[in-house]
């Protein structure tokens, strides 16, 4: 079985949760006889450090553009960095000529997703859509921000959206995969005849159990003897690292041995600059460490998870929360904002802590309990580790996607025979 995967963005220097989830899915599908080919927008950079290629997957790049006139260059770069609604003429031809395909799996919505679906239909192939960042299950403030950004400039790409029926993608696809039960319920309500499958992200638990602390301490010696509070995710307003920075002064007074580590590539340049400036204004350069992006499976990143007393996830929106599974697999407890993804995974004070962004006191109470109550913290660690091993291991979860592929291909063959 040959499956092509369409990505809305792929820059190894800005590696994030979507890329990690995809790599683990492909690793789970490969032993089940599925050959995966990846198509991604060209970034203008060489892929020397390409984790997908290193793992043995074919990565094919296509030219793409932001089809909007009259927007600032910084805003254009930001749209590319987060995979904004791009347009590509290359992708049309490439997908049409890709040999021996059994199925098209798009991890992009918008015009790229519409192109993927249109070419799949033309070739008589099933098309699966994966939703990584949420479509219906988004906070109102985030939806408003996205709408305001989309309204800037003159969008000349709308005609291509109509041509490829981009807005009908979710209604017309053969199946939709989402990681979030809440998102799935909303999709089923809006598209009652659609096949919607909840497919959690997975984590290779044995990798996170391998001792990696020495690599992290060698790279970041200032962490020795500290209580590390780790936040992993791209430096972006949605990931909301500034929330931690604002809480830091009061937290460090009560916990002088604590240190924040913010690990992730910066995908929002303006936000990243403002974050660093605020850290300097508060005089916290030696208490808040920004590591930059770390490749998937990097011993330094695995070591940071293992060194941490707790992993913090202050996101405004999180449809799943892959970092929570990674923390569990590494033997670390988690403290997360009450997003739909985290709420589906976490049982408060049983396998981690939940807090409300609107109530900073709830954040401080969660951190206090995690740092001061070693017995309770360890019980949350054990509960999380058990869940990661038994329900979220990569090899366990990939079977569900393989079965979905097989069902769709068999249904397509049956339709051909009937015709």
C-alpha cells in the first residue's frame, strides 16, 4: 500500500507537535506494509537536518505561495510559518503523476487540502483528512484573531479555493481523523453522514524511558540541582509562554530552586522578541532558559523531560497535547491549562493537574502541590506512565489508521466493481 501525505508546512528548524505526530504515525505504519511518501511546501532551505528523510521516508517539496496582495512581509512569513491557506500549482501536477498510489492522506486543509482531494477523486482514490490544530473546537478569541488575520490584504487565491472546493473538503472527504473527542462530536453534528475517527497521537514509550539526563545536563549545565519546570512547544502566542513569564516572579519567590525551561523553535518572530524583552525587563535571564528548537528524539530533549519536576502546558488552545504523553512516558508529571485536549487526557490530581488561565491562583496552587507534595506527584507520574504504555504507544495506535486505510480502499474497489 502506497500512501501520500500532504503537509501544510515542513521546516525541520521549526519542528513541532504536528511533525512529531506524523513521524510517529509513519513509524507505526511502516511495519504494517505501508509505504509513505510526504509532500510539503518548499521553504527555500535545504533539508540537511530532515528527520523524516533520516528516518527513511521520501520527502518531496513543491512550490507554494500565500495568495494575498497587500500584507506586510512579516505577516506573510508568519502565515507561511504556521501553514496559512497556501496555494500551489506544482502540487497539482505532482500528485497527478505520483505512481502507484493507494490513498491520499492530507494533513492540510484549505486550498492544499482541496487540491489533494480533487486529485484523489480524479484518480479514483480515497482521501483522508487529518485535523491537527482544531477547526470547530477553538476558543472564541482565537477564532476572532484568525478571522482578523485572514481579512488583511486582497486574497487573489479565492478563485482556486472555489475551483478545488476547499470549503467542502470536510464534507466530501472519505474520512476525517481528529485527535480530540470534542472536535469529533462537533464534526459529526455538522456533517452527520461523514465518517469521523478519533485517533490519538502516539508516543514511542521505550525511547522516553531510555536514560538521557546526562545529555541534557551536558548541554544545559545550569539545570544541575534545580527543580526544572519545562514547557515544550513552538514559541508562539497560541502556546502562550508569556503566561509563564508573567507568573515567574511570584513563583520563584516561593520556590527559589525552580527554573523555567522553554524548549521550542520560534515560529512567531514578533512574539518571540516580545517574550525575550519581557524576560529581560523582569531580570529573569538566569531563571528562564530558552533552548531553541530541538529535533525529535534528540537525547537533550528526552533528558529535559526526565530531568523535569513537572511539564507545563499553558496553551490557549490545544486539541490534543502530545507533550503530555511525552512527559508521562519520560516519568514526569504534567500541569496544563484547561484546553479541550488536555481535559480529555488529564484527570485532575490523579495523572496531573489542570488550571484555568483566567484564574492565576489555580496555576500557582497546582505548581505548589506538584513541587511540595512528592507522594502525590509520584502517584500522578505512575498513573500517567501506565496510560502512555497501555493506551498511547505508537505501535498500538497505528493499527487503527491502517485498518481505516484498508476499509476505504476496499470500499473504493467495491464501487468500481459495481460500476
